[in-house]
């Protein structure tokens, strides 16, 4: 199976998203910085968000999710800037199961935002929403 480092997959997703023009306000810009060494996710999260979305792709231990708007999303300075609906790639630790969840499924998930380190966007929990759930994407 093709595996891309999170940074590449994430950059590609950001370029492809219709909301790409707004990535200067989002987390997307940060992942294009090169030269980081892989590190474990140990630092406390800068912020945690619970949002709904649709599974767009699964690549190794990354999961791409088209998420709904995140009105309370904060930039690295802690200012609330919000984030439009878009598709983003998240690191998925082994402990977060994808059992019974497939591409196209509506989910509710919690992710941790870290502005420093290798895994800036990490899924902390993921659960499937009922069939037919309407999302604002
Ligand atoms: Cu986003």
C-alpha cells in the first residue's frame, strides 16, 4: 500500500481543497515546514476539537476527513480564527480503531492540535454516525 508521510499527504489535501485559499488562517500552512524529525505524540495538545465529517481516504495510519466548519478553531497565537469545511489528513494512533468505519461514512471525531512536532493533527477518538446523517460540508 502506498504510504505518504503525513506532511506530504496533508499538503496535497490542502492544495486540492476548495478552501485552500484560506489555509493561511488554518493549520494547513504549518505542515509545509520541512526538516522535522519524527517524534512521539507526548506533548500536551494545544487545543482539542470535536467535529463531524466524512471519511475521505485512509492511507496507512493517516485518515483524511472532510470536516464541517470549526467555528472555534484557534491559530497558534490562541486567536479564534475558525476553519471552513475542508478535507484534512489526521494522524491516527493505533489505539483509535477504524473497525466498521469506511470511506464515505459520516463520523464524529475529536482531534488534538499541536503547533509543534511531527503529528500536529491527531485523531483522539472516532465514531460512526447513523446512516443518512446530514452533514454541512
Ligand atoms: Cu481543516
